[in-house]
């Protein structure tokens, strides 16, 4: 179901600066690479959404959204059942928006405005109540970047193959020497080229890959103990310590706000 319209193109061509769409998607649902004439905020009130572009890969749980500039090709994959709430904006509708994909915080007020926007007719009355709601939403839509679960993509075939291998099994033993062997480079050359291509050392990229996998597993309800084991950590406490160092909180606290919201709509994720 596409909500207010049977045709997604209507959301791109509607004669209003902002259109909102609600879709309920199952765990594992994949949307192949595509692009829109409008800018897009991808947000889900449940589960987690992985967004892939040529810039890299981002993961957003329910307290975060992913900003996609107009015309940028992207693909999406759901972890857990995702109640997706998408905004499509004319690029000129809001100033000072990022020119590249960005993970942004979704405040409680912005969440409620997004949810309400999905119930407003596509061709809403600009001067009536619905128009005022959309105006307030646009005022609130000033993205505040937050620490992102981001895997930057290298523009180097050998490094790209290495990154794909790490993404497939981030819990494997990925020392610099191991990674260098996969890339057919010396450890010193790998470290230099990888850092230049991604802005991260190989070790940091592996940690990010583990965090990305962790969040997608947690979003589907996988227990922390099982996540820790699948990612190669000796104990759940070691995994939790890594998670806290990287994201400033524990896995349980990271999803606490989301779990509280989901209680009103259905089962939680823990």
C-alpha cells in the first residue's frame, strides 16, 4: 500500500513543496537502486533501515533518519518490520540542507509531525490547518547530523572487494595483515591506501562494519548475547563496551526510546 496515492510518482510531481508517504515493510524487504527528482528523508518508526549509495552505506534505527539529496541513486534494506515514513521535498523548499547523504536525529516533535503529514492529502490546503502543519514540519526539518553508522565506500576495485568481504562477515578475524592478504597488498600499503580512500583506518572500518551489523541484528530482536557471539566478541560485556565507546551508550539504551514507542504499536525489539 502506498497510502494516499496508488502511484509513487504522484509524490514527486504533486504541486506542493512537501509530500509524505507511509509504507509498512517486512523484515528483509529490499528496494533496488533508484532515484527521485525530490530530496528525501527516509525514516522508520520501527526496525532499522540500511541505505546504500555510491558514497557508502548508512544504517538508521527509529530515532534517526537518512537524508538523501535529490537525484542521488540509493537502495534500501529493512531490518525488522519497518513502519517507513518518507518525506519528499522540493530542493528549494528548505535551505541549508546537506548536499550529501547524512544521518540526522528525529526529535519527538519531528516524529509526530512526520506521522501526521502522512495522513494529510497530497494536495493540501496551503492556507488551512494542513498547510500550517506542513509549514511547521519544514521549519523543524533542519537536519542535525548525529554520530552515524556509516561505512564509506572506497573508489578502488581491490579495496571495494575487501570491504565487501568484511561486510559479509564482520565478525571474522580482520587484522591489518589478514585484510592486506585479501587485498593483495602489503599491510603498510593497505593502511595508506585504505585511509586515503575512506577516511578510516582498516581497523576502524571493521569496527564500523560490526556496529552496522549489530544495529541491524538488534533491530530484528536478536538478543545482545547472540549479537556479541556472531560478531566475534568473547563476552557480551566486551561487545557492550565497544558499542558504548563508539556510540556513547549501551545497546539497550540505544534502542530504549524506540522500544518505548513501539509498545503502543506492537511488540518491541528486545
